[in-house]
C-alpha cells in the first residue's frame, strides 16, 4: 500500500475514534436527562397547570379592564 493510502486510513481511524467518543458522551447525556425527567415528571404538569391558570386569570383581567 502507498504512504498516502496509509495516511488516509490513519486519518479515518482517528475520525472514527472521535465519533465513537462523541456518541458515548451523547448517550451519557441522554441517560442523565432521562433520569432527571423521570425524577421531575410530576413537576412539569404542575408548572403547566399553574402557567395555564395564570394566563387565564391575566387574560380575564385584561378583558374586564379593557371594557
């Protein structure tokens, strides 16, 4: 094999190693986010209900004051 081919194969091997590391890091981050979402699963619904209620109240007040 030629020197250039060996050089290109070496570059590709290095890029594959970087991709494998990045994929592993990404999988770890997804696992951490999933664990955090499972821990706070009820909290998201509470925030949604509070935000919706507050929005309804503010909208109603604007309609009353606007008349």
